[in-house]
């Protein structure tokens, strides 16, 4: 499972009782109840992001390679989500992993980013009502690893337009 709440619901319906009990007990024993677990892709990607952005890979003597390999093995033709167990890809995690792999000579096909494109911008998840400056910024990181062409430029312009439109008068963004 990825969601303790959903697991508890199914547990109450006597569906997957043995696996559900093991999953929920692991949290109860630690006296925690996260909204989602595990988040193996998210944790690796978001911890590596500042290291790669600041080009500080050399400080880690190759120890980040196993995490990049994990992200590469987790990649699907539709992108990635926060966990291998949460199989719905989202733009935020997809863009961050796309960037990390691209910056480490493991480029992905930018067509995956078009899956999240709408007529006037991008969505992180299907049905999303409003955008987030965070995933638009991560999309720009991802696009920076691609050779420019009309498709990349179209996506880049949409991302930039969103960020310019949503920037507040102090020069910052209010993110959800």
C-alpha cells in the first residue's frame, strides 16, 4: 500500500487483511501515521535535487550513483510518482527525476512531459484545478536538459508564462 487511510478502509472491509495488518502495524509500532508511505522515489529525488543543482556530486564520491540507478529503474514510459507502489505518475516527481537523470547522462524522452500538458499550461495530476509554481519550476529544470526544438520551446514558454503570471508583487510565488 501507499496510503494508511485506504489500507485501513480495506482492512475494515476484510479485504487484504493480512497484508493490511502488517502495513498498518509498522506505523502503529512507531507511533506515526504518515499520509503516504513509502515515498521511495520522492525521498531520493528531492534529496538529490539540490546536490545536482549545485553541481556538488563530487562531494559524495559516487555514493549518489546507487540512488540515480534506483530512479532510473523506477522510470516508466509515463514518468514516475512519489513511490514505486503509488503507480500514478505526477508532473512534479517526473520533472525532478527527468532532470536528475538528464544531468547524469541518462536522458529521458521529453514526450513524457507532454502527458501533463493542457491547452493553457500543465497539470501535476489529472483533474487538478490550479497549478503550482513548484512543479512549473521543476518542469523548467527538466526542459533545461533537452535539446531545444519547437516542442521544448512551446513547453518552456507555457511554464515561463505561468510563473510570470503567478508571481506576486514582492517577486515571490504563493504555492499550494
